[in-house]
């Protein structure tokens, strides 16, 4: 009898196990991918400034409007309708009602609604967007993207610089729980794009600053045990340096532009591309970048024919920043020598990714000059010209090229290492100088790059919105351009703006931002490129981002032209 009872118990457990296994294998849809540069630096809306962080934030929270991944156009996000004043300086947004804040409960292994101190479900309100803007603009937050709000919003710069502590002077106001009003400094074709970006998404004030029943966690609020969001996915777990997992939010109401997710989870393993490819080939990943060393093998393998996808890994540009305050790159002749000594075609062919970029602004964005219209724009390989610039410098200094040593710093990844070694070889061969390479993980690299201790820094810029303004004014203009503290152009901290070339650059870029004639607009941006690359030589563009990747044929996904994905629209075939 005991044996029979035990048999029944074991049989029952086995049946439950089989049912559970079937439920998982038959229903769970998990997209498995990787991040190749160490731990993810941040998923805090106010602090994010890299592609992976932006991607994650955009899936866990939703902005007023949302960029369609297939067209690049703006669609309704949390705003379901909006109106503009006659002068287009004041916009009023009606918000999607009854969208709850949610969190993942590890004990119950489920997503649950967040409740307030009275036990009522917290829903996303206009005031949460006001708080998001205020927190981003707080001087103490030191948000890397506050500068964009400073440029766009009434009163934002004064608040961000600490000239006033009264946020009511800033043009972001909650008229009621579901109505938000935003006031702009001037009419701009990209204003709506800017106020739909991650740094002005709704944020949970009670969780970050605290309230009468909630401890304020400050910067710790993004840990997986505490995180609260409201998008189609939310954070399930984040094991730093190992894995981050998103889980579908069953309380997201679903809209035409941002539907309820089909996937159950998105799993990010924090591993390099070489290991990710091995895992892909073992059936443990659904996506993999193809490392250069494996490119020919993968392309020649018939089994991978249906797995290959050629796409913009991001609408962006791979480029080098020269340090103008550290010898020898403090001399424009050295910077020009370095630029002309790089064979961009060979770099792309070696790394097996990208398209040679003679100039910086990616031609896929609105307003950008195109190679067809501007075939001579920018800098391409000319080793004779490169050597002439360096010889002139050396003759003046009374030195030989072999006496020159410069440092090239890059963020750790297999592709970045190969690219750096390729450029190093070109500089040493074509110029006869010495080049020392230094790598560090992405989070560390970003800090070190802003300190200006090396001669050359690997850099990458990816569109925040599909307009050339985002590759020019938002990157290089004072004050607050995203790369100003790295290029230190025209001066460290924008303390001296008298450089005539910078004055001209700022003038043409500001004119381009207001120009409505596309031909004239492109010509203005082309002039800006000449100043950056040829006349000041503060940067050198290497490639525009696109490449072959491996994607499991089971993954059903829209083709993104923006470099950002909308995982809520994805599916995995059984």
C-alpha cells in the first residue's frame, strides 16, 4: 500500500512537472540577446545616455510620443491627442488614462500594480511627467541630456544652471491629472521629438524621493527588487555584469502604436560578441552580431542563409575624437595627418561592419547631405597628404615621426579592439609614429573619456531622433552639446566661444535647424562638416552603422530603420 501510494505521489509530481514543462515550452516566448560591453551603465531615465539604456527605458516606460521603428515618424505614446498654439510654442497633451505603475514581485513571480499610501492603484499622471522633467533638470542630478531640454523648453536652462529653484518658471505644467502643457523657446521642426525622449518620461517621485509611506531610494530605485515602470515591459531581474531580464507587463492597456506585448520576456546576457555567437550556434541565443573573425565562415555556411539579416545596427556614426589640448594632437597638422592616414574602406572590410563615412552626419536622417549630392564632402584616405602634414609638423618641431607617441582609448568589445588595432597599424605604417592602445569597459570609458587624458578616443553617435540637428547642434554646440566636454571645442567648458570657425559653425547649424528648404538645409549641414573635419579637424568619421547579423528565423519582427526595436511587436514562432 505504501509503495502504491508512493507511486501515485510520484506519478502526480511527474504529471505536474510535465504540465509545467509543456506550459513553458508551449507558451513562453523569450527573446534572447546580448550586450557586449560589460554591465549596463544605467536604466534611469534621467541618467541614460547610451543605446542599450535608451532601448530598455523605452520598453519599460513610454514617452508622450513614440518613434515608429519602421518609418522613423512620431506616433502617439502616452499622449493620445495634442494641440498647438497658433505660434506653435505651446503644446497641450491629453494622456492615456488609467495606465498603472507596476513592479515585478519576485515572491509571487508576477507583475503587480503599485498602490499608494491609501491602497489605491497608482496610475501615470501628468504630474509624473512634470516630475520627470524637474528631476532631469535638477543641477544635482547632472543629467547628460538636460542640455536638450535647456535648448527647447521655456525656463529650463535657468533652472538647470541653478539660477532659480522655482520649477513653476519652467514650461512643463500639469493642467490636471491627464493634461500636460509644454512651452517651447521657439518653433522647431524637432521640438516634439525632443519632448518625447527618455529623459522627460514619467518618473515615480514616491520611489525616488519618497513619500509618507515609501522610503526614497534615490539612485537605487532602478535595482530589480525596487524598480517601477509602466511600459509594455518591466524589469524582472538585473544581475549586474551577468544578465538583465524584462518581463511583459500584463497591465499595459495596449494601443495601435504600442500594443500589448506578445513576448513573455526579453533576456539580455552581458557577454561579448564571440561568446554570443557560440551561444547562438548552440541554440541558446536568438540574435548575434557576427565577429569579424567568424564572418567568412558564417557567410559561407548554407545553414545560416535564412538567419542572415542586413540592417542598420543603429542609425549612427563610428568616429574618432582628437584631444586638442594634449600634444601632439593639439596641432591641427597632426590631426589632419591622422585623418588622412586612415583607409576607411579597409577598416570597414576588416571589421566586417559599417559603410565608409567620409563625413559625420548619417545620411539616413532628415536634412543630412547625401554622398550622391556631395561626393567630395569630408575626408577619405590620402596617405601622401597625411605624410605631408606630419612632415611639416616634425620639421617645425625638430623631431622625427618615430619620436611621436600618442594614445588611443576605446571601450572594450571585440569589434572596437579590432578597429583600434587596424587604425593603429595604418598610423604606424603610413606615418611612422607610435600608437599605444588602451581599453576599458563602457561605464569606465565614458568617465575617462571626459577627463581628456588621451590623444584619441573611439566614439559613436546614434540618433535620438531622425534629424540632422541631432548630429550637429545636439552634439557639438555650446553650452551642453553631448560631446562638448569630450571634444573641448571651441574651449573647455565653453568658456571661450571666440574661435571664428566655431562661430561660423554655430551660425550655419542654427540656420539649418530653422530652414524649411531641404536643399538649402543640406548645404548648411555640409558646410558644418567642412568646418568640423577639414578646417578644425576635431574629429574623423570612420563608418556609418550597418552590418549583417544573425537572427533566428523563429523571430518575427518589424524591420527597424532607426536602430531601436519595439519588442512589444515581436513574436517567436512555435
